[in-house]
C-alpha cells in the first residue's frame, strides 16, 4: 500500500485527504521509488484553492 494526498473539492488545507492505494509491480524499464517527503508549490496551492490561472 502507498499513501497519496488528494483533494476532491476546492478549499484550504482541510480539503486535502490522505488515501491508501495499491501499487502494481513496476514493469520492464520502470522502477519503484520510496518518497519520504514532498513539497507543495505555489501553483499547486493556488489550484486546490480554485485560484490557478493559466
């Protein structure tokens, strides 16, 4: 199982949800990475707040 952070509606940090997903085995030419930390940049923050402009 892996954990992912998703949002299903626009809003602040309260709309972020940690969800478990099942990952398949990597295929030929692929690899599986273990991520221990991520960052949220300004564009991503604006997107889930409904303020992203293209």
